[in-house]
C-alpha cells in the first residue's frame, strides 16, 4: 500500500521526521489495516521520539468490537519501545547491540525525557 511505501522511504536518521508525523502515519496505517511490519517500524521510531508527542497524538480509536474507546495496546507498545531505549533490551545479542550502537549512537534516555513521557502517560490515562 501507499502508506507502507511511505514508511519504508522515511529517512532512517533519528529525529529526521517529527513524532507528530509518525503518529499520524501510524493512525493511517491502522485505519487502512496495513501490514504489521510497517506498524512495528513506526512504533519503534515513535518510541525513540515519544517525548515530543502530545496526549491527543496518542488517542488512537480502538477497533470495532473492542470494549475501550481508544487503542490501549498500541499505546502500550509505544511505551514499551520507549522503555527499551533505557535498558537496552531491544536487542538480545550483545555483539549486534554493540555494532548498532556504533552506527546509531548512544540511546540514553535523559531524565527530562522520562519525566515528559511520564506526564504524557498520566495525561493519556486521564482520558
């Protein structure tokens, strides 16, 4: 689909695309029922920039037949990706992790980013 093509054509550099754009693209991917690989890639990228998001960005409508108004699982997956940045568990193989660290640079999450994301999640839960 066109959305999947856009996902794979996005620049790979960190912060090359705004978090808001990535979230809107993820919303389109969900509505158009795009493939899981594209959605996972967007979730990974959004997790790396989550401190830039707003509560409104995270309010994804849930699928038909769900008991909740918003897609909680999608937001949970984004939060898990954000938390993986801090503990390095996104890659299981230490050697691959070290090699990718050289390419990507350090993935240390600042305390201010953690506080920002905590406030974001608090606002989301209030909805």
